[in-house]
């Protein structure tokens, strides 16, 4: 059936980001889970996107295939608009939402994944100094975000946006690598609000059977 297909895995942090947006908007789509022990699923991902990285959104209605989470979410807001507006109105609000989205992706998510991927490396290929640097970067990022988010309900202000879709997976996983809730009350309260969001609760429930696979 023509429509939207999301190539994903329930444990993937970047897939959480897109799933939150889809659930917030109640956008109908077909989830296609990619598992490395199912070669046919990897082949299907490769056919959709040669880089073999998920999430990937395929829109058969428009003949479009897109990687990259922020691009996917903005594409959905343009071509499948609904109750969720990931990009706010107002030039300053747009700038702040996109800035926070980038900070969560390129600083928090990257730092967290650097530590996780080092854990998964063979013993003779580990980069312990790189992991140490990533942990230090996370601590610096927490302090920056604590100051920036204080007094806000959501990442970029009063509205739930693209930035919050990015914040949830990056902070949730990073807290398991370098815990922050006891020392950063504003950030801890913000993550608690995210965890109570129905779209987030759904994502966490779907990922729970796979939590044992996370090496943190």
C-alpha cells in the first residue's frame, strides 16, 4: 500500500526522534524494523538508502526517500501537517528551535554515542581517551543546557518542537552514560516532563524489550 514507510529500530536514539514526531502528529505510517540478523531487512534498507543508516523515511505517495532526522521531521510538517508543529512561527523562535535541535544532536547525542560505540569495540580497537573526552564534553553540555533551559517548559520555549524530539533520546541515553539528574535540576525536571509525554511513553514502551541490548 502506498504511503509512508519508516526504516528503523526501536532501540535507536535517532529513530526515537522521528517516532516522537510521528506520534505527536498522529501521522499514519508503516514501521519497517531493520535487524542485522534479518539480512532481507538490511537489504531493504540498502535499497532505500545506500548509506545503510536509519532512520529513513520513504514516501511512496510522492516518490521521495529521505535520511536525516531533522530533514524527515520538517518534511513531514510540510507535506503531512497536523496537530504537531515542529517548526514554530516567528524568526527568533525558529532559530532557537533549530539551534537546540543541533545542540542535542551534535553535542549530546554524539558524545553519548562515542562512549557507547567505544564500549562495543573489540578490546584491541578501543579508544579510551576518546571516550574520556566524550564524557567530559557531555558534562560541559549539561552545564550549558542547564543554564539555557532554566525557566522554560520545553527546549526552545513554551511550545513542544523539533528540539524536544531531539532532546528526549539524547538526554535519556546520555543520562545512562554520564548521569546528570542529581546535579542539574532544571535539566532533570525537563527530562521528567518529556518522559510523561504520551508520544514518548509510547516510544519507551516499544523500546523496552530491547533495553538489555544497550551497553550503558
